[in-house]
C-alpha cells in the first residue's frame, strides 16, 4: 500500500488510526487497524474530505463513520481523483470487511 500501513509498520505516534467498530475509549493501535501518517493525511487534505462529508468530524479526536457516511466519503473522493481517490481506494476493502460485522468504523486523530 502507498498511503496506509498496518500497526506493525508504525514508527511513532503521528498517525490517524482507522479502527474497526466503535472505539472503546482507551485502546489504540489495534492489529487490524489501518494507519495513515499525519503528513500524508494533511497533504492529501483528507481532513477536508471527511469534514465536508461527515457531520461532526473531529480531526484530532474520534469520529465514528457509518456505512452511509463511508459511501459519501468514497464517492466524493472518487470524483476528486488523484491521491485522494487512490488513498480511499486503499481503504475501501478494509471498510467493506469492517461493515460485514460492524455498524461503524472509528477514525482516531491521534
């Protein structure tokens, strides 16, 4: 993957964590999470993408994303093209697997 990494590849704590399901309020860096470095997240303006499509999105906090919200984010990214689309393409399979068992996934802006 070009944009996201798994927890085992993490170096430091400057990442946004995409965690399956609802966050328990205390646990970070799950083995099945995907992480994107803050520099990449902000260079691609992914915070803007989520803020424009998800009401109540918090860049440095936790935000739950429903399937409907994910579809809106993905569709907007697709229309934007470039790195934004490519990054959301990397996240797509992970998100689809998440929604097979969970109602939401959580973005943790660490």
